[in-house]
C-alpha cells in the first residue's frame, strides 16, 4: 500500500507541469503537500529551494535569448543548471547570476554549448525521469522521495540527502534504465544515524477534509 502511494505521488508530481486548469492546481497542492512531509529537507529549506528556482529563471530569462534553453533545480540550496546555450560566455554569465542569488550555496553548471534540444527530446527526457522514479519505487531499497531526478538530453542527474547505501542503489537503478546515456551523481551523503534522526523529526501528515471546489475551476 505504501509503495503504491509513493508511486502515485511521484508520478503525479512528474506529470503536473504538463497539466492545465483548476483541477491540476488542487492536485498539485495535494501531491506537493504529501511529498513535502516525507522530504529530508526542512520545510523552510524546501521553500527556499522553490524560491531560488523561480528567481534563477526570472533573472536568467532577462539575459538569455530564444537560442537558449535553461532549467534550474535547487536542492538543499545547491542549484543544478541544465540546458543549452550558444556560447561559453553565456554559460559563465548564467552561473554568475545563479551564484549571486541569496541563499544559494553552490552551483552545478551542466549547461551545454550548442543548439537547443527539440520538443521530442524533452518529452523523452520527461519519460526517462518518470521511468527512473518508478524503478526506484519498484526496487524497494530506499524511499524514492529522497532522490530527485532531472534528465537533460538523456543524461540523468541525481540530487538528494541520502545514505551511502541509498546512493549506491539509486545510481545502479538509474544506470540500468533504458535510454539513459549517463548518470551524474550530485547526491549529498549523510550518515545512517543522521538519516534516522531526520526521519524522526519529519512532520506527520494529517488527513484533511476535502474542500468544496470553487466555481469556474
């Protein structure tokens, strides 16, 4: 039952950006709230990470043109920058912009200098991410919520706060997933004792009564 719940939450979170309208917003709140309570980051850091991503996208979009494609993933105040840019100067400029955002403690600049990827390539990347997350759950070796997966042009990036055992398992699963060209390990290793401590201090999700749907959703 627990495995089914985690699978549903992970797959739902992966599909949310592809959905539109009022109902997805309700689903986003439900899935996001449930996942947040299982995250090893504090709620404060989770909020900061979301803010960092928005600020990075807004600031970089002012500088980059249509011939650039950039994605920003912040985890525990460290930002992974992926995508394609036309020049090395633009790549360096984007890194400086992201590093200058308050609360950012590190930048993984994985931008590629070259042409922007196609829509079909990005769709395939989304599918790879979903498949890797699903295989995490199927493996049963660790809580899949603790590992964030980002895929860019077939390259899978792994972020999270995990034990060495969890990291080894996650890397192995990602490497053996079809269509994955390469796995980049950006996982932060924590001692087993620290992992148990974080599990004990996680806020417990409490069931909530469904709210009436607003008109016009």
